C-alpha cells in the first residue's frame, strides 16, 4: 500500500483553521471560520466535514446569510458524496444550486452541476450525468473558470469511457491534460492521465496504461490527494486484471481497499469491492468473491438509486419551469 506523508505546511494550515474557529468572536467570525474549515475538511476528513457543515448551515440560516447557506449546502453535498450518501448529497447540491442561481454565482452553479454529474455517473445514469456536465461546462465557461471547465471536460471523458466511446473519451482527457500541464496543475494532470490509462488498458495497450497510471500516482502523491491515490491504486489493479495477471490485480485491489478504508472514502470502497469480487471469481475463489460482492451490494442499496432517480426527475421538472418563466 502506498503511504501518505502529511506535510508540515498542511498540518499547520489545518491547525490554524481549527484555532481560528476556537477563537472566533461573534457570528460573522464563527461562520467564516466554519466555512473555511469545511472547505478544508471536504478534501479528506469527511465525517468531520459533515459535522462542521451542519454547524455552518445552521448558523448561516439563522443569520439569513444566503451566500453562507449556499456554501454550507455545497460543502455538505461534497462530503456526503464521498461518504456514498448519494441521496442526501443530491438534496444538498440541489439546494446549493438554487441558492447560487439566486445569487447569480455562475461558478457555484458550475460546481453544483459538476457534483451532480459525478453522482449520476457513479450510479451509471450516464445520460443524466452528461446533461449535468454539459450544464456545468457552460456555466464554468460563462464564469471564465477555465480550470473547472477542464475538470468537467475530463468528467465528460469518463462518461464516454463508460459508454465505450473511447475515441471521444481520449479527446476529452487529452484536452484536459494539455490545459493542466500549461498551468502546472499536478492534481488535474494526474486525473487526466488516469483516464487516458483506462482507455489504453481497454484497448489492450497495457504498457502505455501502466506507464500512465504510475505517472498519475506520482502527481497525486506530490499534492497529497488521497482520493486520487486511491483511484490510481485501483486503476493499477484493473490494468493487471485485463493483462491476466490476476494475483497482482488482487494485491493492488486489496491495497486500494485498505487505503480507502483508512481515509473513510466510502465511494471508493464500493468501487474496489466490485473489482475485488470480479478478480476473485476469475481466480476461482468463489467464497471470497461472494463476500466482496455482498459488501458491495450492501453499500449500493437499491432504494438509494431509486431515490436519486426520483430526485433527478424532480430537478429536471424544476429546470423546465425555470426556463418557461425566463422566456
């Protein structure tokens, strides 16, 4: 398993934010400190982020601070998505989206559409995912937020990849990579390289795939991006599995599972469990395969999927109403 080193600067930043909350005087300072801490926690401290996000939402609501309410809902949506609480995450994204629209904040609108697209893609609702990403891409460009636009383009690439549209997927990933290399963004570059590696792996170009996954790991480690590291570890297992190196694949998947558990990244746990079940079945380890499959299914409750689908339909209806009113 790949180890993580938390830099002194990162620890100091976190300590400073927590100290600022403790020393806050008055509601204004406290809300500012809560939102800053939520922004930090949503990267890798998801349970803590949920707690802080609820405090921020309660305080912002009491203060009638519309911007604070929007930020709190968006932060809660992000941590809930990473905890695989998809239904609750969609609810908070919808609320944040409505609030950002009311405030005319196109950047916030784009972020919410992006998050909702990610959840829909995770639940294999690819048409809805593409619709959300296209709306987010439009908002990001109108807000002149080119970095977010590149991220969403990469997300569209992942949807195309899952639909087997490999040429279009690769075009999206290359577009994103070119942008991120120009601005020297290690995280974005790592994400795009991982997507490109997937395309190469599914086209049987395993040497290229392994090279790109290894490069992605280096990028993600350089910025201590834990989700990126977990994804790269899982991707390495997928490449080995497609190469027929099943024992190596199982080792990588188990490392990815242990790592995802260590940072409480539920959404990755479920993806890895699905892959572990598959590779164990290929190895003839039926009992172990069934164990991982059950754990995966327990985390992917059908009622959650149905709830998100219902909310997607409700959201589309509200969008239609907004469009009619704006004419």
